[in-house]
């Protein structure tokens, strides 16, 4: 925690606390929220993108997707659905 050390805690006291009850996952390809309607999928290299973004990329490419972070190519069939708890 960045404000746990005593010196930093003292500096952070006047700053209002941001309390988030829910988190949202955003797809790095589409920028859209990943949820039950567009679930997150994990590529074999561990990077996560939305199912709709991956299927759009794979269309017309014989099921091939390119991870924009690493430029590695994978078959969309090798991606696995992520379950967030």
C-alpha cells in the first residue's frame, strides 16, 4: 500500500479516500468493459482481452489473433475464458 509507511500516511491524511465498491475490467483491444456479455479470455501468454475483440480480430484470419503487446500470434481456439471471483 503506498500510504502505509508512517511518513506517507501523514502526507495522505488530508486527501479524500476513493472507495470503489465494484471493479471493472477494460479490454486493451477494444477499450470496452469485459463482463458476462463480453467475457475476458486469456491468451496462452497470459494476456487478457475481451471475447468480442478477439473474435473480431480472428475473423477472416483463419482464427488467428495477434497479441498487440507482444506481437505473438495464437489461434483463438487456444484462448481460455477467465473466471473472476
